[in-house]
C-alpha cells in the first residue's frame, strides 16, 4: 500500500514519524510524497499551543481534500486531548492513543512488526528512510514534572525509557542505512533511565552509544536544565557529540519561574551555562522562552529579557503563552493581553536574531566540519548545498558536486542572515 505521513510540532513527533516510515517500509509498503497517491495517511498532531491544535485540524482537513479516498489515521497530542473532535474530522478512520503510538503501524497494516529489525531495509538498500541524513531516535516518552503551562504531561503520560541495548541496536542500524547523524529525543530527555532506576541514565546511555556505535555525529535534543550536573559535560571530550545544547529556560525571572513550577532559578541556570561553556569550548546554547505567562508584569518581563541577554543565547524559540485546557496556568488570574504578548515576543525575537547572527559570525574565517543535508537548487557554477555544523549553524555553498550525506571541512566566509556562506575543503 502507499502511505503518506505528516507531522506537526516537536522533534519527538518528527522522530516518531521517521520511525513509522521505516516500519511501513520494513513491511513492504511505500512512502509517497503526495497525498493524492496515498491509500493510507498518518497525521501526527500537536497541541502545544492553541494555534498548534488549529493547525492540526486544518492539516487533517487539507489531507482529506487532497485525497478523499484515503483512510486517515490521526495520533499525537491534539488527537489525545481532543479525541472525539479528531475522530469527527473528515476522512479520519482511527485515532491512535499516544500510549499506543509505537504500535500504530501494526494497527494500520494489521501486520506484526519486529520493531527494531532494520536489516531487511539495509539488505534491500532502501537508504535514507524518509529522505533525511539526520535521524531522530526517541529514547524516552512522557514526563513526571508538572510545569503549569504544559499540556504535554496530560497528552503523553508518565515518563518511560526504552532499554539502552535497543537504542544502541537502532543507532547502529541507522548508521548502516547511511545516516551520518543521530539525534536523541524525548519529551523529558534528561530523565532518561530514571524509571529504570538509573539517575544518571542519560549520561550512561550517551557513553554507551559513543562506545558501541560508529555514527559520526550524535546530538542531544532539548534538556531540562535541572537534570544536568556539571559532570555531564565531560562527555563532550568525545568530538562525535555535537556542541549544541538546547536548554529551555522559559523565563529569566525567578517569580515567573516559580509560578511556572520550573525547577530552576536565574542563579542555577546561569551557573549551568557557565559550566557548559567552560567544559565545551565553542558550544552553542539555545533556549525556549515563553512571554505573557499569567501574572507576567512589565517588570517581570524586563527581568526575563535582561537575563536572556546576559545568557547570550545563540538562538531562542519564543512562544506567546497560550492557555491550554486542563493546565494549572489556564486557571490562573491575571492573564496577559494579546497586545502585550505580541510586543514582548517581538522584543525577544529581535534578541534571538541578534544572538544567532553574532554566534554565526564568530565562526567567519574558521574551518568547521559540515554535514551536507540537501541540495536546495543550482546556479551556473554548481549545486547549492545546504548543511549544518555540529553547533547547528546552517551553512550553504555552491559546488560542482551534490554533497548530500557527506561530512566535509568547509571554510566559513560570511553570514547572509540565514546561512554561513562556505567553501568546502575537498581534496
Ligand atoms: S518538563 Fe515541564 S515543560 Fe517539559 S514536558 Fe515536562 S511538564 Fe512539560
């Protein structure tokens, strides 16, 4: 059968849809780019904000409009918290619970699956499952925290970790499939192993992956700051671990952090960032920030903005607080007006852009390894290749060859606002 897959939201959703693609292929089905060709469609939805829920509904309607004959299977956080509404959308034949998501492919196809046996794909040389050079591997799901704005704990349930040997096996298989970079993802990645009785579980998992796999690049996605001890950064002595840490702060004001029930403070977060920078020269530190959390006054926002400036992030995702049903923050008084949220968000976005530019420009004149991920077009002089340094700076070069899937040194020459321009150094 032909299957079309779509996802919205976080890297975890992306990793799940990539895994579904591999599993459908493993069972002999074909992944198609166009919804019009599909017999089945899977939509992995998001509910992190009000807008994300609306986009999820719109995507399902668009899929049905594109191909009214296909069966649509819906899963993800929007489908979890609004299951009846999702089931009533046009074309939807099933809503798959988040807790059952890992078995979605079996449910859709009716065929049992050997979950991590990718050997048939390797043998058949079906490389690049879902057309990426970077694979996202879910190592953990769910969260035991209770941040008051977060709908994820409602939608994803309690924290649970996959067995380390299974993850090692999967990373080795992905490397065999041709992937050059693996990104470890989870809802609350830093808690990996806690449910298995290992409070340094993520440290041990990364150590094991560096020792028992040869994938050239290993990257960790978002890590809650309170999960990390300064010792954690010793892992970066191995250059295969990408020098990028995404540490969601959410607010730089202690009073706001307290209402958010975030388990960190300005002082703790600042000390952690200093320890990371001391241990990992050149590390990129990015963050998530929420503006307009209930009760955030102009003075609280000013503290938050000033602390974000002090942290000198090389990028920030800025979210306007959005009231999510069932969360404690939705019931808080002193909700902030949409106009104030927009103003604050514009200020932080400007700061984020400044930080991104300054970080990228600090590499001009240096030579860094770049994993070339795609060809974005061509000029009279060659292909426009786009890739990333291990710090996750986007790089672009024009070269007579398509360099996709290669890691090459590249001399970084200038920043155009989106990419560092580079010349690959290829013998
Ligand atoms: S740590 Fe907080 S924000 Fe992150 S998933 Fe858990 S409850 Fe949500």
